[in-house]
């Protein structure tokens, strides 16, 4: 049996719109959520299909090559992202390549990015806690659509959280990888002109007794 395409997993045509993909994912997630008895593997398959088809660039690559995997090669991603960051720094008005250590600037930018990721992670964790708290307080005698929607939002937030962790891990590894690089900057040597001491006697002047 041939492997199902991502479109078949979500039961949508290849010309499905972004809204169609989102709606299909929500429907499939509701039907196949582990909480209603389906396997976590099935849910992961559905989520993966949505992540690929819901991303315009990944969907285009998948349509062209059939490849639904991201390139997780560290060196490849390191080279691409650090190159992009360095170009931004180099093209920034006022950058002086002779006096500014671009490796240090790159490291500082990555450290700032890690701080932003940590802040986003904290916010996402709080979102999950709040959504779960609300969900547990809602009671129903029949329809469960509100609870299902909250479950879906919790699942999406957990996926976002996992993605943030991946980005933090990559950034930390990038900082470690950058330790092998250094940058030479010009060191200006200040020349101080020293005149003759003011208390020296003029040439030829003799002491008078």
C-alpha cells in the first residue's frame, strides 16, 4: 500500500485554499484526538500534514518535490541564518568593518533573540495553563464544540511551545559554534607629542654665578 499524501491525510484536494486546510485540520483533530480514543501517532500525522500544507513555502516545496521534511542539518541552517544576520549588520548605515567586531555583534543579536524566545515561551506556557483552567470549568449536557475548540487551541499552543524550544536549542548551539570564530579590528595607537620640558635652559645658556 502506497503512503498517503498529506492532502489525503486531511481529505482535501491539491488546490485547497488556506482556509480549507485550516478547516480540514480542525475537523480531523476533533475526530482523531487521543482524548476520544484515537492514537497519538494518528494525531501527529494529521498535525504534520497541517504544518506542511499550512505553510506556503513548505507546501510549495512539497508540491514540487514530494519532500515533507525540513532540512534540520545544523551546519546548513547555521550557515544560512548567520549569513543573513551578517549581511543585515554589514548593510546597516554606519557600520565600520575596521572598528566593529561583527562576530561579537552577531553573538549579541543571538543572545537578544534567545531572550525574546524565552519571553514568548513564558507567555505560551501561561496561555496553556489558562486555557486548560477554563476548559476544566466548562460543563455541558450535550454539545462539546466549545471544549473541543479549547482543546485544539491547547494543542496548537503546545506545538508552538515545542517550536520555541527548538529555536532556543538552535540559538544556544549557534553561540557555541561561533566560539571557533574571531574577528580582527584595527587598533588605533594614540601618538602623544611630547615637547621639551619648560624648565630646560636654552641651548648655549650658561649659569651665572
